[in-house]
């Protein structure tokens, strides 16, 4: 089976920046699952997945233009600490989540005060060349429910518990 629209793809990946510095690695976790053709991945990565088959291993380099854009130094904001979610203590350099009108988004904490924190609104990967080393674990046809919901269900995808 090949990766095409309405297939559910499970894959492992190692993500590094253009200098080879590792950013993320799924080697010690379950493979990620997504519904292909429904904009559930970074567009350039989803394009690179198209046409691959189970067992394929490949690398794709994504420029900032095709990834998360370039950093804009002026994109900072002071936010009430109560609106920030972060695993562990809120510290400068940590990634936190804030709810916005457009949904949840990741921000990088710059400075923490008593009631507010200054955050960088640029995506944490903005300005980076991204290199994905991908291993396709499995491919299957999506269920009607997955297609209707627009995402993969089950392990590595969304759960509906």
C-alpha cells in the first residue's frame, strides 16, 4: 500500500535542525499516526510522505519558508500566568501553551514575573531549517469515521475516550 489521501500512516521520525542538532525523536515512544491528505502534518512533510510505502526510510529537509517561517523579534507579549500551561515549573526558555482565539498555540517563555510572563509568539521552530529522518511503520485505509473527523484514531492518533 502506498501513502495517498485517506490512508492512516504510522511513522517514526528524528527531527534535527540544519546543523544536525536533534530537536525531537520518537525512537523511545509509539509511532505517530496521522490521516494523510487532511493537513494534519506540516505541509512540506506531508508532501514528502506522498507515494512512500511501508518500510521506507527517507530524509527531507524543509527550509524556514516551507516550515514555520522566519522569526520576528517584535512578536512578544505579556500574558497572565494563569493563561499559560507548561509541564513543570514556568521558567525562561520553556515551551508553554496559551489558548487564543485561533486555538491553543505554543509560545516560548522569555521572562517570568509574579503574575505575568513575557512570551515569544514565534513558533519554537521559526527560522530553523528542519531535517526529518522518517521511517514508515505502517499504512492502512482510513475508516469512514476517521475521514469524517479529519484525523487518525487509536494508538499514535487521537483517542475518543
